[in-house]
C-alpha cells in the first residue's frame, strides 16, 4: 500500500489530505509539532481505517536539523515513502520592515528550507524506485505578507522546475495553489482580522498567469489518488 509522508498533518489542509489518502487505502506518516494533536489524529484514523498503518513523527521545523529528524524516523520505520506532501507552513502579516527578523527567518525555515531539505532526502529513494509523487503547498503572491508570499512563490517555482526534471524519472510533482481556506492558518499567523481585498489589473494578470502556468504544466500529470 502506498505510504504518504504528510507534514502539517494536524492542520486544516494536512488533515483533509491525510483522510483522503487513508480513505483510498494508503498508509500515512504524520508529521507536526504537537504530539497530543498527532496522537489524537492517529487514534481517529485508526478508528475510521483500522486496516491502514498510521505512524507519526513529532518535529518542530524551526529546529536546525528538522528534516534530518524526519528522515531518520522514517528510516527507522523502514517504509519507502511513495508520496511526499510538503504541507506544513505558517503565515503572518504586517509590514516587512517592522516584522521581527526572527519570526520571518523562522518562516523561511519552516515554509521553504525544510521542504527543500525533505525533497533532497526523499527524492533519491523515489528516483531509485522509479515512482513517487510530491505535493507542495504554495500560494499566489500578495501584499502585506511579504516573506510568507515569497516562501510560497519559492515552492511554486521549485515545484515547476522539479516537475520538469523528474517527470521522465517517473516522479510526479504537483503545486497546490488553493484559494483562502478556513483552517487554523489565520489564527496561527495572527491574521484573523485580515480581509481579502484584491485591487489592480496587475494582480489579476499575475493570478491568471500563474493559473495558466499550473494548468499547462499540470496537463497529463497524474496524481493517481488521495493526494490532490
Ligand atoms: N488556509 C489557507 O487559506 C491556505 C491557502 C493557501 C496555502 N495554504 C498553505 O497550506 C498549508 C497548510 O495550511 P493550513 O491552512 O492547513 O494551516 P494550519 O491549519 O495552521 O496547519 C498548519 C500545519 O503546519 C504545522 N506546523 C506549523 N508550524 C510548524 C512547525 N514549526 N513545525 C512543524 N509543523 C508545523 C502545524 O502543526 P501543529 O498543529 O503541530 O502546530 C499544522 O499541522 C500551509 O503551508 C499554508 O501556507 C493555506
């Protein structure tokens, strides 16, 4: 049965992807910061899908060796990872010049550095096995969250290049660009008072260009089940 490594599995999107994968008969390795939330989710999954294997790894992605901790835990399990879902992330609004550097650099670490390190660690195994799927949770550009949107643009760009490089090797790479979804995201990033106001032709052109690029690149690439 296909195994998915899902980061940020305890949050809104990660949880939905986890249930979807399990519903299609897959096994899951759940990754997040808080053990209690992971344990609760694991228990729920075992109840609804007793035939599936569920493991969890507690790692705070702000730790310097976070990706290596995840990789070591998966190696100890001995499971090949078929799907890598780079979903963990957080946002935070405010002017770039006044936001704390520590907070923004932690955001870069969680949203961009660790997903990149996980790709570096897990892709060689997928390439050796000749199959695998990657899903990176990105987002469209926007104002007032400069660092957050930049980390998401980085993932989108990385995903586009990896899709091209890895397709001949049997690996599918998908970039997830959802609209705003009500999850724990706004609370975690202190964005609950944010209204979405989209002005100007430039933004719409940028949005349309991104959609076009994703659609064109997505043509013919298949996420077979569960994760898209
Ligand atoms: N919600 C939206 O509108 C939206 C739109 C576009 C893209 N996205 C992207 O989708 C992804 C999931 O977002 P969501 O809406 O599901 O957010 P969420 O409900 O806040 O969930 C975030 C998840 O990431 C984990 N996480 C946060 N900081 C972490 C850290 N330092 N180390 C390890 N794990 C950490 C959380 O784990 P703990 O529970 O243990 O803290 C949680 O499982 C994010 O990358 C986000 O940028 C969201």
